[in-house]
């Protein structure tokens, strides 16, 4: 899987304590994209799914979150990543610029392994309705066996949050959504 970055522990990229992966590559071109570096089709680093899980298994997580770039451009790797996570009893969340209805056509086998899906293109001008989505048109969906179980977009417990992480080398990473942006 070609990834742009990962974080070993986040509480703002899905429910609970999570391992987060940003994949490399996206051709969608959403105006105002906040992760342009991950959109470049070249770059990042290639990692085997087994290598990713060696890192994941160093800590106890509630789940994994996959963002990008666009995760569904790497369908085979995404499916294996999510399937392996489910086998390890981790819940899964995928951020995508595609709509759920679009993914049903070609990616239903992958959706079976998604517990949560944030769907829809990023639109900077539309304020988000929940802490996990980047813009107001995006939905926060709970899935079961690839089908929508519930729409959590307007859940009253979810509000915008962000994290600032400083690793031992002094590298600063921000994740989540800042209300001031």
C-alpha cells in the first residue's frame, strides 16, 4: 500500500483510540483540499500490510482510520488492510471523496469491512456537522456488512476537535479539524 503518513494514536479521527493511515494519491482535485501532499500520485512510501500491522500491534487500539489521498484508489490493498483489521477485532473507518452509493457499484466487497464511512467530496465552504467530517456535505455513516445501519452525521455528541502531536524528533503533526480554519 502506498501511504503518505501514519499516526500511532489519535482520538479525533474516529471513535476511540485509533491508528491512522493517510494513503498517497488522489485525482479528485477538491478545491481547498487540506492534504495536498497526500494527493500527489507519486511520493509517500510503499508499505506491506503485514508491515503496517507490525506497527499497529505495538499498541492497543480500538480501531484504524484510513484517509488520504483517496483510499479507494488502492482497492486491493484497502480491502486487505480492513479485512486484517477486522480479524484483529479493530473497528474500521474510511474517509473517501466518493459517495457511498458510488462505492456500492464497484467496492461492495470492501464496504463489508467498513464499520464507519465518511463519504463525499470535501467542500471547504460548507461547515461540517460532525467532528469527523471535513465539510457539511459529507456523511458519517455506520455500516454493517457493507450496508448503512445509521447516519450519525448530526449526532449531538460529535463536535469539531483537533490534535497536535509532537513526536520525539520534534516533528509536529496536526490532525482533526480546527474550528478557526
